[in-house]
C-alpha cells in the first residue's frame, strides 16, 4: 500500500527496492518514472534499483530531455514517449524480469499479443500485450513505436529486452508488471502442454 502523501521520489525508491529484493531486476537493469508537476522523475543511468536514493533521481521533460539531477536512464525517452501517449498515466516501470525477458526472446510470437490470457487477473491487469521490434538499449528510434503503441495499450514487451508498463499510479503499474511476469512464467511452464486460456469474450469482459 502506498503511504499517504508519500513524495514521488520516495515512491520510486520504495518500488525500486521491492523490485530488486524480489529478483525482478538485477545489477543496474530496469528503470522507473513518475510524472510530477515539474516534469518526469526517473531513475538515473547506471544505477541499481537496489541502492538508488531519492536525491539521485533525474528530472526530464515530456520529450525526455534532461532538466536537472544526475544523468537520466538511457531509456528516459521511452518513459516520456509512453506518458505523452497516455495522459491518464502517471508512472512507468520497465524491467528485464527473467520470465518476461525470456518470452521476449522466443520466435513465432504474435506481435499483436505476445502472451495468451491464461488467467483472469492477467486479462484484468494487462489485457493484450504488443511485442515491439528489437532496438538496442538507448536507441531513440524506439520512441515512435512506443508512443504509437501506448496510445491504445498500457503494457508492451520489447523484443529481446523486457516489459514496459504504464499505470495511473506507480502501484497500478507495479501490479500490472508483476501479473505480466507471473503469466510469462506460467506460459513457459506450460509450453508443449495443452492449455485452456480465457476465450476472447471472457478476456474482453475483463480488459483494463
């Protein structure tokens, strides 16, 4: 639960620690952003979500241009692009979480919906999951793809990379990201076995 009146920087640090301690990020991977009145607060480049502090965060504008603080994550432009496309969103979480990243490396995925709706909670919190084409980390040409996709989808999977999820709050983005990771785990566990995902009608009735 988010503490009442918790500052955006403190929210980011709390979520960063949670992601890191539970193994949803490793090393210096992953980044988090929150939209504020002054711009977009984002984790800095080269930082570990296990150790980043509130006074080490970066501020960028809605185009991802650095405004103050340490140098931002090389993927700050991606956060900015998604938030531009989703005015109702206030946070973005990107990780290289193991099972989601593993799915992003598979051949033959449906690029319009990389994971089937195996559970009701996945259908409620994620819905359809577009797969974006591979771009090297920091390649700003990804911004246009992400912005177009984010206009209709709050979650996406980057090929050979990992998931990116936006939410009305940081808590909502985290809930969706965790559901995505757990569904990716189920998907990999069930590969080769007959499965019974939700029907299109069942999934649509639960879609976010």
